[in-house]
C-alpha cells in the first residue's frame, strides 16, 4: 500500500477519530479506505447540488477569499482556515498579502 499524508484541522481530526471509534474501524486508515471505496462505487454520495465539484472561476487566492468574506456566511475561524489552505495550495495563485 502507498502512504498518503493529508492535513486536517484539529476539529476535522477529532471528528475522524470519533467516527473511527463509533463506527468500529480499527484505525483512521480503515475509515478513509471505506470512504474512498464508497465514493468510487457511488460518487453521487458526495456530489450533489449543495456541493458542486467544479473549478472556481479564478485562480486568485485573494479573489476567492474576498468572495467568501463578502457573503457574511462564514466564521472567522473558517476564513482563517481557508486562507491557510489557499496559501498552501498548488492550484491557486498565492496573491494574498503577507501575514
């Protein structure tokens, strides 16, 4: 098997640990493999009108972050996490101001 590392927020990691225990998986890897098998068999389980899987209209990290902020729907913690993800992304152009 190939090892793949992913970065999660503390909240996400805690939720994964809780789901691993509650659903009876031996470890996190088993849970993720089950999720991936489910997705591969039936991708529509996560692709729906609430979560469209399409490319953003811009590659500007600044424009993406500004768009999220303008909605007023997202918490400061979410926006901070989003900004970190945009800074680390290989997809988006990091045109965000320095911290």
